[in-house]
C-alpha cells in the first residue's frame, strides 16, 4: 500500500518548494518529488534556478566583480592591489559550494516543515480513490498517493499536461471551463 499525502508537488524549483512549504504550513501532509542530482548523485532541489541558472550565475558574477574592483576601483579608495590574478578553478569551486548550500537549505526547510522528500522522477500512474497514484523512479521505485498534485517542473511539464481537457493560465481572464472534467493551472 502506498503512502498517502494531501498534496504532492512534482518539482522542487522556486515554485515547487515554495508551494510544498506553504501547503505544509497550512496543515496539509505534503510530499515533494524532484530528480535533480548533484555531482555525487545526491538530491539537488532548487531546479534550474538553483542548480544551473540564477544562483550559480550570480555566484560567478560576484567573483568577477571582486576581480574587477581589485584591478580597477580599489585605488580610488586608497587601496593598492598589485598582481591580482584570477583562479577560475577556485571560482568554480566556490560557485559549487554556493549551489550546494542552497540545495541543503531547501532540504532543511523540507525537514523543518515535515515535508516528505522523494529523490527521483515523479509520474502519474492512475487516478486512485480520492486522488492520484504517483510513481517515483529513483534509487528505489515506489508509489505514493496524493489528493492534490502540483506540477512544478518548469518547461518539463508540457508532456504531463496533455492529459488534461483544459489548461488555465495564471493570467487567463476566462479561467475555469465548467464543462471540462480535468483542468490544470499553468503559469
């Protein structure tokens, strides 16, 4: 028998982990599924933004800005810095550390808010009594059941959304189609 949840969030990027945390704060039993892996094969929640987009880009940008300041702007402040060199390997190592700190921070927030985290790929199996059965394909395959499912996989959700009769965009003025049996909210 699969474990039952009130809410299952597929994807732990900025939308997914915030949705999972908020649902838990509202008293729901929540699970979050994500398949991102770090260099060691462990979980790396946070999606594109945390792992390869916003966060690592900003970490590298900050290092580059420090290099630029040391070479071009410190003198304006009466600071003399000679023979400043860039160690790209060390910059990349720092970037990796910043990303891991963010991944670990999200996992901490899941634990703090009693959110069950499943490391693997979540996919719909079938409608189940009062919800949906979701398969988690990770190190070990397991099935969980949720009353409500939030798909927060970014662009990866397109294939999953084909199962719905009507898609509701977050900026859609028409919004709900009362005649559609299966509806999904997209952003």
